[in-house]
C-alpha cells in the first residue's frame, strides 16, 4: 500500500460496507494483513482466514485498534447498521 493510500484511509471517512462479507476487505485495507487482524482480535491468522463475517466478540478490539476510525457498523452492518 502506498503512503498516499494509507494516508487517505486515515483521513477520509470510510464507507459503510453494504454487506458483512465486505467488512473483511475493509479490515485488511485498514490493518494490512490477516496476521495484524488476528493479533488485534486475539485469534490465529487461520481463524481470520475462515471468517465469513467478523465475529461480534472481535468488534470492540478492532474498533479500539483503529482509533475509532472503524465503527461497529463498518464491521457488521447487518447487526449494527441503520435500516
């Protein structure tokens, strides 16, 4: 990821994914690798690889690690999104 792209991610308001499966891609855009996501969530990289959606118990850790750039709605729009 270029410095310009990384800067954009932290300066711009991140879009809310339309479905929970897209939130995994957003996590990787913010944190870089599945290993980073795993370390933050307290699980193995293999566990992250098996995620179809982000487990609710991982959400507080990921939101905090993003310095509140990500919200629960970003990570699980199906649970926390406005309808």
